[in-house]
C-alpha cells in the first residue's frame, strides 16, 4: 500500500484530477463543480501559506547554524533573522501602526533599493558586453539601444529633442513586435510544458527522477 501511495501513477492521477477540477468550471456552468473548484483553490492557498512558514523555519535553522559556527558573513544572518522577527511582530500588531511602517521604510525599502541597484549594475554590464558592433546586425542593435537609453534619460530630451520621435518609433514598432513575439513564445512554451506534465513526460515536477 505504501508503495502505491508513493508511486508516480497515483501522483499523476491526483495532479490531473486537480487540474481538471479547476480548469473545467471555466467552460461549464455546473454550480457544484464551481463550488468545489473554489474550495480546492482556497485549500491550495492555505497550503502555500504553510509552506512560507516552513521556509521561514528552514531559514532560521540554517541561520542559527551559521551563527553558532561563526561562518563567513554570520552577522548578516543575525540581521536577517532580526528583521524577520520584527516584521512578523509588527505585522501582527497591524499594518497601520508606526512600528510596521518603520520596518518597511527603514529596512525593507532600503534593502530592496540595494537589490535593484545590484541587478541594474549587472544588467548594465551584460548590455555593455552584448552591445559590441562585431557585424552590421550588432551595429543596428547597438544604435537602437543607445537611442532608447538616451531617450529614457531626463536631460537628453532637453538637449536633443529630435531623439524623442525616433525612440518612440523604435518602441512602438520593433520593440513592441519583439515583446509580443517573446510573450507568444513563453505562452506556447508554458502550454507545451503543462501538457507534458499532464502526460507524465516531466517526472521531475512531481519529484520523480525516473520510473521505478
């Protein structure tokens, strides 16, 4: 019995059943099925909330282990755990209270700004390596990128007003076409991946590396 409960077939049956329960009500008008689908989505949301609790617990266990062994950067773990505790306590007191806003504006927002700043630095470094005019196509890409980047700068419009129509034309034509092509490819890829999961061709999704 235990082997059957751990089997790949049972996991696929449960996954396909849950998918159909949530998917079918969008195309039918069966009240009982719609109600059951809503309850299933609510249960899933509650289960996801518990996974967040487990994630916080796992972070604390790992952080305490690092602090006790005084590994490299252990003081950052102390700051992380202290921030989590303060946010949990102040959030329970209410999101309209002064301490909650203090944690948000004194800790969370500065950390988010630093994170975005680091990401922007790496993105700029990547763009600098990508924008190399090795051939004619790369030269066109480099020219369009420079025009769009200069248009985004506040002072560029004041000193070079003629760049605005060119940048808008690039944004509304080539950039829009590339964005839609990317969105279509991601959507089609997501649909294909979902079908492969439902057919059991992606066993890693359900935690099975290979067929027993």
